C-alpha cells in the first residue's frame, strides 16, 4: 500500500461505523460533510489538547454542516473513560483496519520531530491540570497500538468524494478548527445542511 492512498478526488466507500457508545455513524453522511480525523491512543495528551479545541467549537462546526467522526487505535474499553464527555462520534479501531485503508501511518517522527516538542510539552502540562481537576484520565502506561501514531484529517462529501486531506508529519500536525471551517465554507452544502446564519 502506498503511503498516501487517499487524495482529494478519491471516493470513500459507504459504511456504518460503530461508536464506542454503540451508536451507528454513517460515513459518508447523506446530508452533511464528514470530518474524519484519525488520532492516536486513548488518553493521548496531544490528542486531548486538540480535541478540547474541537469540543469548544463543536456548535460552530455543526452549524457549518460538518459532522465530526474521530478514530483512535485503542479498543473501546480503553476509550470510554476518556471520551464520555465528547460531543461527537468516537470510533475504536484497535485492529487499525481504517488506518490501513486510509494510509495513516506510525513513525518515530510523531514524537521526535522538533515541531512536535512544544505542543507535547503544552499538552502534558494541560493534561496534568485536567487530570488533577478530575476532567480527564491518565493514559495507559503501555497504550494499545503504541505511541508512534501520526494524525490525519479527511473531509468527505455526502457522495463519498474526498474533498481535502491532511496527513500529519508529527503528533500535533492536524487541521485547526479555523482551517476546517474554511474548507467547509468553500464546499457547496447538501440540501438541509446549509450553515446557520450568523
């Protein structure tokens, strides 16, 4: 399999994924854009730092006609304590089948790339605060699938076309919420999903 088999213009085969809470989520969605993001392991500090920003602006994202679907390579049993308060779909892929299908890799540069160091320090300090306040849980000492996963983002249209792609070069290399909203704003919205008027 090539490193990046999914590109803008590729087509995602329709499927129903099951969230960690047992609910089905369709990818693609018939009436919305899907932001399919691949994260790392349950309790990953850099993942949590990013997902806090997504959670804070979730209503904005939904109003832009986008549904968040977040995939981790941890089993559902490990993810549940970390994701119960998240307002979007979280999918467990411990066998990494979706990661393989979408070409999402593991690499030492996830942690060793100098551009990752600042976000990692921020994420760890922020995570310690959140754990001390009882808002988050510590990750497992040996997380399922290891610590070297790279993130990736895909924006998928209702017809399955991939509109935009980002393969992360290090653990905290993903679309910001502002970048996601800018991509969504450039996309014609399917009927019934037009963004809310500001």
